[in-house]
C-alpha cells in the first residue's frame, strides 16, 4: 500500500467526520446518517492501516477519531444513583449467592484448618516454644496482654480505617489473583487461618480461650465471611480458566472477572462494617455477650441479605455482571 496515496484519497472523509463530530448535537437527519457512514468507513480504513501499513501518528489520530465517533453513534451512559441501588440490592448479593457453592466449602474447610492448627499449638508445648520464648508468650496471653490491648492500642476511628484497608486489600487480592490458577488465593487463605490458629492455640493453652473468642467473634464472623466469599470467588475464577464450560475461555473468564471486580466493591462495604465493629465494639466496655451478640447480628443480617435479596435476584436471572450495553460484543459460538 502506498501510504501517501491512501491518505490523500481518504483525508477529506476523515476531516469531514471530524467536522461533524465537533458540531455535536446540531446535526440534521442527513448529516447524522452521513456521520454513521463516515464512522463505518473510517473504522475500516483504520483496520486496513493497522494490518498493512502501520504508521504510529496516523493510527493514533484515526483511533481517536473512531473512538469519538463510536461514542457519538452509540451514545454514552452515565452511572447514576439508580445503578448503585441496583448493584447493592440485586447485582452484588446475586453474585455472592451464585458463588455460594465455592465460598461455603471454603469457609468450612478453612475454619476446620484453623481449629486443627489451634488444637495442635494449644496441646503441644514444644510447638509453642518454637513460636516465641516463654516470657514473650506470657506477655501475649496474660490479662491485659498484647492480645487484649491490640484492639485498643490506637484511636478507634484510625484503627477501624487501618483494619478496613488491610482486609479490603486481602479480599481484593483473593478476587484478582484467582486468575493465577487458584494458588495465590490458597496461600493468602492459609496465612489468614494460620494467624487465627496461632492465637486460638496460644490463648487456649493459657486458659483464656473465652477471652480470645470474646475479642474475635464480634467482628471476626463478618470479617471472615467476607474473606471466605472473596477466596471462594477467586477460586471459582481460577477454575474458570481451567474449565470454562460451554463458553470460550476468554468469554467465560471475562464474565467471571467482571462479576469478581463488582464483588470487590461490595465486599469493601461489608469489610467497612466489620472494621467499624472491630474499631468501636470489640475494644468497648460492653459485656462479652453483648459484643458477641452484635457480631452475630451483623453476620445474620449479611446472610439474610445474600439469601433473600441475592437468591431472589439470581432466580430472576441476575448474575452480577455489568449490564449488556456495557459489555463488549461476543462472537457467536456453536452450541
């Protein structure tokens, strides 16, 4: 292809398309039809140039021109409060509900793992001595020790913000890293359960298991549920890469990935609530039963939210994916 000749032949069309785009909404019916036709021809020109005579400057100009034309022809949709409400009342809970066959087994197995680790540490003094020296263990587990003062060591607001940030990052990593064949998700989950199991074992060996549970359960029920949901969804995303089912692997992975990113936003809100409980309720002077009751109430509210709103939305066909106009077009595939 002679690039100079090609540009000379089609530049008037590109300039005309640019002129029509600059006029915006002040187009007659004939001019709107002309804009659509020029958009289609310019997209074809861009495709030919990219495949046969790529010129960085010209390609960049036509890419920008085609993008502007596409936005004008197809229209743009702005997010609104209605979208946020739809996401919170149907999209997010439906996505969590639909992935329950992944995160519920993840929660059961992870809790069992943490319990086994706690039992092993609590009943084997030699394991405890390998974790820390006896004096350090006493500082950790004694009344008023580090396990107790941890939750009141910083102002409640800043502590809640720090906890929320850390947990949201961990959940997002589980969701995103699931695409790497599930391995990073399993590692993150193991580290979380190891940390929980160590605290469980050390405090139980000191005869203070009730104190430990009174500190962990108020916020831990909701926090761990969010982590399990993120981990289960990440594992589901990784398995989609291995077995995409009837859809092409790219399409299946895109669907699950978009739903996972949406869940990251929803779980950030769940972890925000958990962070508030950890920052303001866990270290408070409320009786242990009251603090645990608040944690159980928050957990039950989340489960009802998922199973009632999410179940209803899922049965109505909601998947947690973005609306069809916001998705890229898929090529038809054979059944």
